C-alpha cells in the first residue's frame, strides 16, 4: 500500500550513496570521501544513518532501530513526507485547525494544498468531517496530539477510527507527549503500516538548540525517508550530545516532573485572575488561556520582558494567549506581573459601573492573596563550619523537607513545620566530624532570619502566640514577634543526649532563633520522659508560631500602640 501512495519519481528514485553508506567501519584508512586527512574531532563525515544513536533510542522506546528516522527537527520529517508522497499541484493534505503552523508552511513550500478541518468547540476531533474531506488526491493527514496551541490530547480510539477508514498516511505529531498523562501511540505502528509518529528532543529533553527530531514508522516508510533526505542531515556533534543525554534520562524525567508541578502552580494562580475568561485543560508544557483583551495583556507583559504568544488570530482562539511553563523563578515573576496587571486593569474602571461592581469583591480577595504571597523567603548562609539553605513559606500546608545530618534534630524541625502549618525546607552540610554545635546553632540562626524576613512589615499579624500542649509532659511556650529578642528558659534535662542531639543545645537553638527572628520567647516544661518533654516544647513552639503569624487582612494594621515593631 505504501508504494502506491508514493510519487512516481520517488518510487523510481535511485538514492545517493555516500562514502559512509558504502563503508561504516571505524578502524580503516579513509581515502574515499575527499575529507581532510589531518585528524581533528570534526574532519570526518558523521554516520549518515546515525546507527549508534538509533540503537540507544530503540532501547529507550522499546522499538526496532529500523523503525526510526532522525531529522533536523521534526520539521524535516514533515517536509520529506510531503515531498515523497504528494504530487505538486495535484495531491492534498488534511490537518486540523487550529494547530501547528509549520504544517501549512511545509505544504506551501511544496506547492501542495492543505485542507483544514476545524476542531469542535471543545477542541476535540471532528472525525466525520475529516473523513468527508478525503478525496482521491488526499495522501496525508497530520494530527498534533497533544495539540499546539490548544494543549489537549486526542483519544486513541478516535485516531484508530480514522486509521480504519483512511488509506493514506496518518502522521501523529507527539512533540509534547512526555508531558501528557496519555500514552504515546507508537505501538500502533505494529498494527497499521500507514501511521507515522513524530517525536522530538526539543521539548522534554531540553535540546531545542540541537534540532533533533524523529519519525517512527514501519521500516518501509523509514527507508523512503532515508532515500530522500540529505546524506549527512544530522551532524556528529548532535549525535554525540544526544547519545550522552539519553543516558541521563533521569534528569529529563526530573525536569518533566518539575514542569508538571509548576503547571499546577500557574493553574492555581491563573484561576484567581478576573481578566481570565477560560483556562483550557493542558496535556503539554503550556497553557492556552482565553482573556478579556489578549493584545493588551501581550504588550503589557512584553514591556516587562515577559514574552508569551498571542494566538488571537488563530481559528477558535479569539483573545487567547499561550503561556509556556518556565522555571520556578520565571513562573513567580509571571504570576506577580499577572496579578499586577489584574489590579491595574481594575483601577481603570469607573465606580458604579457594572464591571466595577462585579469585580469589587474579587479585588478584595486578590489583595488578601497577594499579601500572603509575599511571606515566602529563601536564605543561603555559608560559613567555614556550615552551609545552610532554608526555604520558608509562612502560609503553607505544613510540608517539611529537612536534612541536617542529625536524625533527632530533623525530627524536631519537622514538628515546627507540621504544627505551625508553615512549609519548611532545610538542607545543612555542617562540620559534624567536629561536633553538633555549629550545625544546630547556625540552623536556628537561619530559620529565625527566615521568619524575620518573611513577616515583613508585620501588618495584620496576631504578633503573640502561646500554647500548652501535653503528652505525659507539660510544655508552655509564649512568643512575641515584637522586634526585641529575649528568652526565658526554664527547662531541665536529666539526660546528656536525646537521640543524636545534646540536650544542652536545645537552649542554644531557641536562643539563636530569638536573636535572629527578633522575638521574645518564654519556655517552660516539666515531665519525666525527656523525649516527650522536648518534643512537647517544639510542638508548643510551632503552635505559638501558627497563632502569632496569623494575619487578619480586614484589619491590616500594625499590632502595636507605639506604631513600630
């Protein structure tokens, strides 16, 4: 069937045979390719069929290397498929609308008609209309899944229905498949000889600058692509770098997971924005967002050097922008600017207009949210004795990630996070080969500094905290984030150590915190079980923090009669 679809001249083509096609061994005297004989890392032509790299990819994808074509980006494979199968000014291609704009460009360059079939309003395939659009000159169908710019995947069953009815080639562009919860359709090449799967190293693998894409299909189609491509289309540097990167698949997976988490972060914030009319579901590393004025938003962000894509001119995408997920830092900047835009847009409204009235409550909630978002800090402190990184979110969910090298100390610090409902991430590399002193004391200093910075101007906070929790022990902790450091400590321990932590260091911990956070602490405890006693103190301390940092944004005043803290 494949040969019947081919252009006559391609079916009869005698492909170029390069020197490396005729001999691909390594240890030889090469006098066949007119290369410069003086050895350097670039003086020899690369493997024209990229055999070593394909073997590595074949293991990664669990397929045969004969089913892989490598191109200068996926765009090369798209162009070659059109050139090999479509007669100029005669044949046609069917694709979906909206979708990746390069399909149209490749068709135009090759002077082949591209017939667009609109997606449904929910961005799903209109299978019936796609089949109806087929005529005797239709050679290819191109479907991007997850689709760009809509970000959604299409159901495998819908693709199979088209495969069962269409006798031409169906190309499934899976550039964003690594970010999708749905599986790749690679396995369909075992059942259908007329399907081609496109994938890329540009997105999840982070190698967009290398321009390496792949087509996966039955070996008959791959052989055709190899016959019509340029002899050495993938240079030796790209082959070497990609070969090495595949060995670090765990890094790619880590990055994909980070992007997925950041997608949820952006999604949470975008939903709060008054100017956002719809956030479409995303199976990719980007969002399509319908807003009230896409042009205005685009230029607003552009002026602040945040570049998104305005997709308003695409079919079904009126007033839509496409936002790619960036790094944690980039996403924080984006979110802050989006909130800033939302507030500035609101201030343009005239009071007593319908839009003002409907947005008033939203703006109040927005200001509340923004106030809380500022209570997040990251601190790094490096000395000759310790290297400490602390991340604190006062308005968190009690999530703890602690690693100080001291198991019991980690356990106590986890109590601070979980019972104060602050997110606390601590990593410490200390001179434990000397003793525990510097690790414990310096950690307390950095935690205290983090709270001091995160509380900012302290407007609206409760300021005071106190608690009397009880296991078999009684612990009392009173706390005041008033700006003056002082500690009263009334606790005795009968043991020298609890776990791997010297009991003498408990006072030093709270004293260092008090000094650094500029707070008053009054700590008392009694009981017989030493472990329970100190754990009760840390839990009471955490509960005191939870109460003291609580913020009342409806009464956003400084909690002091002096007017200063």
